[in-house]
C-alpha cells in the first residue's frame, strides 16, 4: 500500500501513511504562465494506491489535479486506486433545484468513478442524495466522536445541541447521544431565486441557562451560525459554541461570528486553508478517518 499526497493535502497523507505503516510521497506541481496546471507523480510500483487531497481553498484546481492523477495512473495499469478527500466540494449542488441548474456534485463524482477510482473516503459529505446515488464509491465518515470529545472538554453542562436545519439533524442527534444531552432542530427557509435564508428556532424550546452547541457540516460565510447564535443568546442561552466538520471561513466570516457572540468555533483539519484566530480551534480527524480506510483496505 502506498500513499501519495496531491498538492492540497491538508497534512493527512503523511499521518495516515505512518499509522498504516506504508510509504508516503508527494506529487510535485506548478502553474504555467497561462494558468494551466502541471503535475508530476512520484514513482511507485505497488498497489493499492491512496491519493490524498482536499478541495478547499481551490476547488477546481484540486479536482483537475485529482482527475489528472487518476487518468495517468489508470494509463499505467494501476487498478486499485483510492482517494482520501476529507472535504468534497460541490456537495451542496446535488439537485436541479431550478430548471437548467447543472448538478455539479453528481458530475464530479461521476468523473471520479469513470476515471477508475474504487473508493472515495470523505468526511461528513453534505449530500445524502449523492451518498446514496454513489454508494459504491463514497465512504463517508461522520466525525461524531472527535466533535463530541471536544464538546465534552470545552463546553460546560447543561448543554443542548442545535442542528441549523433538518439536513443536519442526524449529525446533531449522533453528537447529542454521545454527550447524553438533548438536541433541537432549527427550521430553515431559502428563497431559491434571491438565495436569502431565514431560520426559525422552535418557540417552545426552553433555552434559559443552557450552553448551546451549534453543529453544522460547513462554516462558509458564517451567516447561518451567526444568525442562529444571535437568536439563541436573545433567548437566554449562556454561551454559544460551534462545532463543524469543515471551516472554509470565507470573506469576513470571522468578524461576523465574533460579533454574533459565538464563544468558540471548533473545526476539523479537512481543508488546507487554516485561519489564525483565537476564536477558532482545529481538531485532528485522522484517527476517525483511519477506521473506514482500514475496513476497506485491511493491511496486507
Ligand atoms: C447548508 O446547507 C450547510 O449545511 C451549511 O449550513 C452552510 O453551508 C453554511 O454556510 P454559511 O456559513 O455561508 O452560512
């Protein structure tokens, strides 16, 4: 078994190779003056081969490099090709919400499968629809234990776990179960034309004196979490903490989160863009990610 880190690997390749006691090497890369990409893979003879990448901050570049690598390896006769991509971009466009919208999430997975990828190991993939459509390809890890252990250390009782929308309820339920506390689900309404999103926290929910833990898959602009945090604090919550699998932290998201009253945001090391902020803490997902890889690829 061999592990190759593609350029955006967020540091997981080397750790996984050490834990799996196999070799690790890095691809070399550059960008030509006109913007085209160059990639050179290290020589490796044996299989299975695990490519490690991620798709943030530069989704399109990372995907092209992954496609290039798979095509090249296939042309050299490699057949046991696997990829670890802890953050998989385009997962939110999993349907044609408006007529004519391309289903980019499906297109990406289809290309990976057509290029000979056997399994794609991801962390907390956004779309249940895509996971079901590509169940033979996608191996998803819900990092509930890593996130719940953090909450156990960082957030005082009494706690309540908050799912920002119905899609997040499974994740919230799993974490609340590990913590032995209740969870609640916020209703989300999105205007498909303007993109405007509104949230409604159940009125009957008693929140006074609780420390709330909002759990989401992605923190991007921070808008979702900031809006819910402000509402929770206005309802008597003591502290609002955020745990999420993928911290993209786009634009002024950190300022937005900080001014909303959020105490701390813990995210996993699934992307290669890390922010320096007292508000943000990074948790290592390697251990939880290793289990499904070992299940599919027992050490030979
Ligand atoms: C949406 O369905 C996702 O689960 C996240 O809630 C969303 O991507 C967060 O985005 P933002 O931080 O921009 O509000």
